[in-house]
C-alpha cells in the first residue's frame, strides 16, 4: 500500500521533516497518521490554513497579501515529536 511504502521510505532515509505536495486533501489526512506515528514533522502549502487548523500538518506555508505567512499547529507538532521555541510561534499564526 502507499502508506506502507511511505513508512518504509521515511525509515530507510531517516526523514525528519516531510514536505507534503499532493493534489488531494484526503492524502494529507492519510499522511498525517504516518507522520504522527513516526514522529516526522509535516509541512505543506496545500490549503495550509485548513490543514493546519484541522491538525493534519504541523506547519503550513503560503503567500498572504504578497507576504510569506507561516501557520503552525502546536498540538500536531507535539504529536509529531517536535517542539518549537516561542520566537517561532510569535512569527507564525499559531493554533492549539
């Protein structure tokens, strides 16, 4: 299955951060269970506000009014085994 292949590749290459580029939000939800299980930080620019708010990824990136914007979900990051300093949280739009 795709999920088993993803787990295998993450372990094989000792991946610590996974940038998710997909066409479907359904795939992001599937990947979320893997990143949390394997303690891999997840990042995407696919519907970042929704995916960060919903807890599917830890970090979302997008341009907002021509400026780069970071969205951050503190509880998702914790589930993925990541802790961010308060300085990072102060520059990101943070969700619990």
